[in-house]
């Protein structure tokens, strides 16, 4: 597509679709965002995940779908852009877009959250009396797409537990009893060789990865149920 950045935008979607539109009468406007933020999500178990980043930009971009000079319908381009809109509550990755052209926030990846159509429109009918548009103005509502990155996996405070190694203990057995991994105990206690632990040695047990909910009875002595095959009586 040949583009004059003074007149056009090219909307490039992650699904491979590209649409060229005219710049609208109004300049693009930043509507919000840009501040720092931290979001903490709390899963049901004994941990929480902290997300950190910049508050995504929100931007409105005025465009014009215009085929009037060439007497070409713009219905196909309008439908292609409509298909880029993020469906609220959809359990799929959104279609992201990038826009070539002069914008106040350049080089960003965006999600199209909605479109408002204006009144600058030219209609016509085809041979079958079906209406179509030669021209349609619109405002694209965009939200900057920032993939969330896990900065750190924060343990619930106060759940590290001291443990005295008993005769016959192995790191694997201790880990199974406390619902953690052997590697987690090794890392917490800087143990290079798991075979070197000795009776009466004090080690620290990191928080459990699974097991009873916080506030429930201790994990020790309360292992997860094991599946057994039903006995067949003769």
C-alpha cells in the first residue's frame, strides 16, 4: 500500500489484515493512561502474583473510510476493521493492531475496544437495491496492549517453617510431607547436594505450593488422598 502519512493511516492487525484509511478531520487524542501502576492478583492458594508496569495509553483516532473519488464501496474495509474489535469477556487472545502514521504515541501495539461512526456518510444502492457506503467517518477507540510480565512470585509472609531433620529423612520425603519440591528446599537452604542433610540439622521449609487453604489445619500429617482400586468381592 502506498501511504502519504499526511493523509493516511495503515491499520495492520496481528491476524494479517491491513486496511488503509484517510486521516479524519480531528487529530488523534490521548484520552488517558501513562501513569505507573501495580496490580496484585490473589489466587486461591497460598501465594500471590504481583504485576507491574505502565498504565496503558488510551487513544481516540479519527479516520475516514473513503472510496468516493474512485466510486468504490468501503463496506469491506469497514467490516475488516470491525472484526478487529476486542470482544468483552472473550477467552481468547485479542487481535492486536499497529497503526502506521503520525500519532502522539508512536510504535505502540493496540487493542481496538470500539468504533463510533459519524454522520459524514455517502450511501448508494447496487443493482439489487442493496445499500452500501462510498464514504464513512469513524472514531477508533484504542487501548495500548502491554503484555503482563510476572516480576516476582511473592510468598505469603510468615509461612516459612523451621524443621529438624530426623534420622532416615531424605530431602524428597521432607518435601513430599510439606507439599513443596525438593528443589525449593535446596534453594531456600543453599543445599548443593541433597544427600548431605544430617539428623538434627535445622532447615527452613518454604511455603507450600498446594494443600489445605490458609487457616486450615497444618499440612503435616494431612497428605493428599491417594487413589485406590476398588476391591472386587467374589
